[in-house]
């Protein structure tokens, strides 16, 4: 029984970054790298907190957070797909915008030195298990099946390798990339919102804490396969759960070292496993359909 509770706790802590990473895996398979994941998670966390606090419902908070991330995703797609702008530059701009926006709004509403905000959180089913954790498992299974077994998945994969072939076959590589980016924004938004209304029950400036960048690293580690990406996210979730366990036990370990544990783990697995990984051929390469 204790092993089950530990496994659920690891899943609980892994859920925010896992959602973002699985969405990013889909986007990258279509040829789009979303450096703006961090910004989408942060905006989602802020608006989830705000909506949950105002309505008293964490479910409304989740919806608001996802909606905010999707808006950012659509704006980003306009620049990266419609205007064929550099995906790295646009994603970086999205991150800076999100950080400035949430920090400004947060300080304007709660003051420059706000006290700890407590918002309604998702109800637990068993231990740390809640609907979002179950949804993560379902989403992982769905996208693993979709990418590997369906015609739509084949089109997504082809858009990241041979977009001209996708257009020649009667599909649209740009539309495929657009919907893949939107799907990634939805999942990043869910992950960011869950961070506020599922994990912390609060919000702080910059609370996404680099999870968006970790998610991008996990996609490489997971070889762009949702099931492996989830497994990679579980390593990060495990290291994060250890961090909280050590903090509770008041061990004489520097707090900064504990907080950096998940990111050190992500960096280690990327260095050890990422070398020689074959990424989608057209990843981050702008594409314009020939008329």
C-alpha cells in the first residue's frame, strides 16, 4: 500500500511537466519547437489561480488557465507559421511577455509583498491521486496511439519530416503544425494550471520555475514518444518529491540544492541519453507552402 502511495505522489509531482512535455512531443513531431512552453505554463498558473480564487472552483481555474495558454499559443502560431518567423526567437519573446505580464498583474492586484495566497484545489481521490493524474495517463495513451497508429498521426509525423509531401498528398502541413501547436498549448496550459490548483494551491511570481524548459529536454530524452516522455517526467517528479520529503524532515541540506534537484536530474538524463538522438528533420525550420 505504501508503494502505491509513493507511486501516486511521484505521478502527482510529475503531472505539470509531463502534460507540457507530451504536448511538446506532439508539436515537435510536426516540426514546431515551442520554446514558449514556460510562458504558457506561467500564464496558465496565474489565471487558474485568479479564476479559482474568484469563483471558488478549481475546475473553473483549470479552464481559465488552459484558455490563457491557448491564446498565447495562437498568437505564437501567427508569427511562427503565418509569418515564418524564427521559432526560438518568438518562443523566447512569449516567455518574456508572460513573465512580465503575470508579475505586473500579480503585483497590481495583491501588492508588491503579497502574503501567501491559498486557492481551492482539486479534490483528492486517494492520497495525492486526483482527476488530473488520471487524465495524464489517458492523454499519454491517446497521443501514443494517435501518433503511431492513425492516419492523423502519420500526417503529423510527416509534417515534421517532409512537409511538401503532406501538401502534395492533399493535406496541409501548416494546418497540421497549427493544430499540433494548439494541442501543445492546451496541455501546457493544463500543466501550468494544475501547478496552481493541484500541486501548490497558490501562486508566486515565476512559479513555473523552468518546468517549460525541462519539458523540452524531456521530449528529447523520451525520443518524441509520449510513453517514454512520461517515463522521463516521472524521474523529474521523483526528484521533486524527494525535495519536499527532505524539506519536511528538516535535514541540513541547502534549500537551493534541494530546489535544483529536478533540474539537475533533467540535465543529467539529457546529457546521458540525448547524444545521437535523431530529431524530426524539419524541426524548427520555417515552412512556406509553394503556390
